[in-house]
């Protein structure tokens, strides 16, 4: 479970109606779910990759939920 919203960086315990839309479900994460740091995101035709300076890389192939 993530502690922070991967779309806005706010604590996951808060209500995020703008982050729970069908549109955001298709977007790559912009913030690390573990530390809320802004991530470096690269989108390609075959997917995306997002890299946190502290927690490493996540890709569309390995992302869950």
C-alpha cells in the first residue's frame, strides 16, 4: 500500500476525487507513493517508466493497481 497519492503527492489518507477519475487511471504516476517525491517520468508508445531518486524505477509492466 502506498502512503501518498501517486498523482498529486498528498497523503493517501485524504480524499482525492480529482485523482480517482478514469482519466488518471491511464496516466503514469507523477509522485512516489512511498515518499511523495516528484518522479522523472518517460512515456513511450509501449508504456511508461517512472524513477524516484530514493526508491528506484517503476514501469507500466511492473505497476500494480
